[in-house]
């Protein structure tokens, strides 16, 4: 869980969230969320945060793809999370609280299992080596996240 507080949405989080922040910890603590998550802010996170802060309405996303750079390189991640407004002393929204679940392994494992299942079928369904190779390339092309080089074949 984390809280983003104030107009700058200062990042405050618990120990469990350190795994999500990754290599950005401890530097991320006390920093504006827009700086901590600059790589996903404009397209994904910022619009949701603005809606919570300006409309006082929560958001919910299930298994949202976020390409995060929390360890110095882009990572394919999937998160289920909700942003809820936190009221301030004057009745308006002064912050956001977020509970989230990392769905990355579940999503990627299911995708890879589908690919392996299809590869198994193409092995048994192919009548010769040429057909086997063509069918294999076709199956791998269906999973560009794990086999992006297959688009060049």
C-alpha cells in the first residue's frame, strides 16, 4: 500500500511496497509520485491520479500493463489496484491511498503456458519438418511479448 499526499502527491509507502518500488527505494520515499513513476505517469498513472484529486472519485484497474523502470531497465508488469481519495481537513481530497496486487507472474505464466500448449499441438499436428517449422513460427508469433524476434522470420 502507499499514500500519495498533498498537491505534489508525495510518495509514502509501507515495507511491502518496497518490492514494487524496487531499486528506486529508498530514494522514492518522500518524492513526488510523478517523479518516482515518470516512465508511466503521462499515459497511465497521472490521468488516474488527477481524476481522484479533482473529481473525488476512486479508480480501479485489473491486471493493467505497466512498463515500469524500477530496477534501471523497462519491465513488463501487471497490477490490479485502486486509487481512493483521502479527505483533507477542509473536506476536499488531499491525497490518494492505493492498495495493489502484483499480477505479473500470473499473467506471464498463463501466457507462456498457452504458448507451450499450442507448440505441443503443432508438433503432433505437423506432417513434415517444413510444416512443423511453419506451425512453430506461427505459434510463437502469437506471443510477441515473449517471442518478439519471431516477427522478423
